[in-house]
C-alpha cells in the first residue's frame, strides 16, 4: 500500500497514538470520498445560478420551465469534474491494493464517460426545450431528430464503456458490429423508418403538435399531442389516445385539418331533400304576394316566370349572406343537386367564421332549422320517408 497526501494530513491528528494501518487506510478513504462529495455538492450548488444566467442570455422566455433540466445539467457537470479529479489524483487520495486501485480507476473512467454522455444529453434537452418555446416550433417539430441524436450518443457511450472495461480499442469493439449488422438493422428497423419519416415530416411541415389529423387506417381522429421518432400520439375527440407509427404518416394517406383552421372559414355543406310534388310554377299574383311578404326579394333578380323553389333558393341564399357568422368572402350559395328517388336535394354551401367544433355545429344546425321553417312559407315540403309506425 502507498500513502497519499490525504493520509499525511490525517496521521498528525492522532498524535503519538499507535493506529493500526487498516484503520488509517479506512479513515483516509472515507475522508477522500467525503472530499469528493463536498466538491460535487459545491460545484452543483455554485453552477446552477451561473447556468441559469447563461441560458437566459439565449432564451427570451422565462427559464422556469428549464429548472429540471438545469438541475440535471449541474449535477452531471459536477459528476464529470469529480470523475476527472479522481482519475488524475486518485493515487494521492485513496489507499488500496494495486489491483483494487486499478479497478477503481476503470470504474472512474466508466463513470467519467457516462457522465460526459449524460452531459451532452442534458445540453441537447435544454436546447430542445428552448426551441419548443419559439413560435415556429409547432410548424417544424424536431423531437424525432433530437431522439435520434440522443440514441447515437447512447450508442457511442456504450461502445466507449465496453472498450474501457475490456481494455480494448473502440475500433476492436466496432469491428464486431459487422457480424451482427443484420440483427442491428432488424432491431432498429422502426427507428430507421421513423428517422426518415421524421425528416420528411419536418422538411415538408406535414404534421405539427396540436394539429387535428384523421388517420382512418388506425382509427385516429383528433389532436396530435406528441410527435416522436418512432410513434405519433393522437388524442381522439372521445379522449382516447391512438398511437401511430411515425413512418405510417408517410407510407399511408391521412387528413390534416390544419389548413381549415388557418383558412378564413370552415365549410358548411348540408342539404334538404324537397318533395318534387310541392314544386310549382308561380303566376304573377303569387309572385307579387311573395314580394310583399319578403321585401328582400325586390333586391334579387328573379325571372318573370319562376317556381316557388327558385324564389326559395334565391331568398335562402340572401339570408345566408346576412348572417354575421357566415364569411361572405368565401363561397356562399344555395344550389340544386341531382334529383333522386328521395326528392330533390337543395344544398346550402357556405363557410362559417367560427371553426371550433361546438360553435360550428350550432351554426349549421341553426341554418337548417331556419331553412326547414322557411320552406313552408314557400309552400315547399321536405321529403321524408313515411315511418311504418305511423297509422
């Protein structure tokens, strides 16, 4: 055994007392370990404010959301520094047999490598958290790329740890990967596919967190809550969560409602089937009566001979354009569709300014209610199949 500098400070504390060597070695090791803990705690406590101040220079937003990441970062920096100190001066701090010192040195090197890998991972997490606070982060998600970089760091760290433990060059470890390349590709198949899909999604801005997407293949219809390297999580409107492979968004088709939410209006497209037996040609007196009853008809260009359905269509279209919740800058019309055995469909086609689900449904329901009531004013009957329960 070889005494270190720490032991030279401990021996005088016992004066002339005869202390057994093993007790002295244990006390020396405990004191050395305690000193490392003090250094670790001191660096961590002193580093957190400095790191917060440094990060605040790059992030305009408040850094409260970075508190967990900054705490991890300071701890990993402290662990890295303590690992370096141990590797450099362990012979001057601890007392142990040569074989034990050699094993402690290997363990310290492993901890040093792992701490450095975790440190890089923490820096990436902080950079990603700051990026998430930017306005354009929703349009260009990079979580999949971040996960890929962290995976690569994990692989490199693992290779270095193994090479350190077996005392071989990393190239020796990597040379063995050729034999298991096929297995590696099989294991990481989804990751590789997810990487390609993530790059395409980010480059083309196909999907972003918060988008409303509909993927019929997987029964997903709701808001994207997480966009990762391997999976995309969608919260459906019934509050269930559907998990979709990221590459499925590239290989299969899906519907993204983002364009609708960014557009000036959400489309309303509903039809009422009119009983064709109620359609009739109006004479001059009947047309004059409609003009007297609905003064707005005077502003419309009605032909001299027209049916009650024609008058209804034009008046209904005028009413739609008067509603404040309808965006008249978009297409707004009332049209006839092809006749069917269930009557003549009259379609109301317009765009609502309100795009939220509840408001949108209420608006189109109000429109249909109004039109159903208005039809009777023009002596039109909606077609309805007679129920067998009617006697």
